[in-house]
């Protein structure tokens, strides 16, 4: 069907198809109805691609599409999940000769993604990162964060948001050169903080930092890291797995160098941790004109509203807007 026979302008048909962005069956059907709709449907159908070592046949098919001179899907790909990019895979070639190559070797066409903006990796495929210089958001899962982290950041000059999940760490022993880049947001999930020294070199101008499942014996890593980015960090989110009285007492001093901090979010796993914070950590000294948001998984654990009101009044004396919420 030709678009000239349809009553609506091209822009309106695009808007209608955009509303189908999460309905893959409808998008596939629309692509078969009208040739002019194909670019818009492909824009949504191929937005997010995921490959794994368990699906080698899928990887081979995708590579055939990307390498074909007639294919036009590459500009549509904006998100790529590639866990196990360097995992060795045994394949059979001509004459039944077996050879072993990494998953990435099955899909060299991935180097032809001109609009890739989000990338998920579980290793450091440095051999191809230079082809993905448009990436703005990077998630690294189950990697060993050390010098490799610096090399990855160097290869991605437009990186803004870096997420590290379940990473192991090579403790930072000093030295190295600071990299100038545009990374402004860091999120750390379920990981050791021993690598934070490397992160201070890789992302020296961070504005927002989020740390999940923080444990007390690694607070000194966080303290050293925050002292290095104290001039730029404005938003800090800390989720504690366990907060003992000594760590609660040290928390305000840990934050003291962050003179430009505007928002502090604290999340606690138990009401007892909240009590430790208010009994020992709330005494300060605190940075003035900061917003403090406290969340707890479960009941708040206050005897009555007067106890909470007195704490809010205490922080108000520091010119701090404090709010406590229950996440249930």
C-alpha cells in the first residue's frame, strides 16, 4: 500500500506507530502493511538487542543482517546487552573443523551501530569499544574493576552514566592519571568498594553517586572517594545493609568535605539502623541547606509522632529539610 493513498500526513502516521512502541506484534504487522512505515517500525523493533553465548544461532543471524548491503536496521539499534562478549564458543567450520572464537567474533557487524547509546557488558571487549563512541550509558556486571575500568572509560568519550553491578575489585594502591571526561552519574550495586580509587581517576567530575548494599567496614573507601570528588558531587544516595553506632557516628564527618552536596538520600534495611542513625549520626556536624531523605524497608520504629517531629525540628535548626518515608 502506498502512503499517497492514505488520508493522514506522514508525521501523524509516525505518531500513531510511536504509540505502538511496546507492542512488537503490532509493529511487525505494520511493517508488512506499508513500505513507508518500515523505518518507523524498525526504529522501535530493533531499539534494544540482547545477545548471549547460549544463543549462537541468533548471533549469526543478527550478523548476517548487519553485514548485508541491503539491511537498514543498524541505525535503529540504541541499546545493546552483550554479557559474555569474550566467552569462548566452539563452532564447526568447513570440513567439520572445529575452532574456538569469542561471542564477539560471531558478530563483527556490531561495529556498525552508529546510534548506540546504552551498553551492557560483563567483560572488557577493548577490541571493539572504539566503534561505540556514541555510548552515553554503560552498565558493567560481574567484572573485576581495576585498570580495565580506566581503559573502557577512555574508549567511550561521550559516557555520562556508569553503573557497576556485582563487581569484584582490585584495591587501588595509588598512582595513575586522572581522565578528563563527561561522566556525571555513578551507580554501584552489590559490589565491593575497594575499587573506588580507580573510579576517582576514571570519573573525577561526578555530580550524582548512588551506592547500594553499603557495609560498615567499607565506609573508609567511600570517605576517600568522596574527598576526591567533593567539589562536584551534589547528590548522594546510600543504601545500608547494616549500620552500627560507630558508623552512624562517622557518617556526618564522612560527608563534611562535600560542600556542594544538595541532596542526601539514606535507605536503611531495618528500623534499628534508623535508630542508630538518629541516636548517633544525627548530632552532626551537617552541611546546611541540604535536603535529607530517609527511607526504610518496613515499619519506621518510632514510639510516637512526637519523636519524629523532634528530629525534624533538630535538622531544621541546621537549615536541613528532612523527610522520612516507609517503603512497604
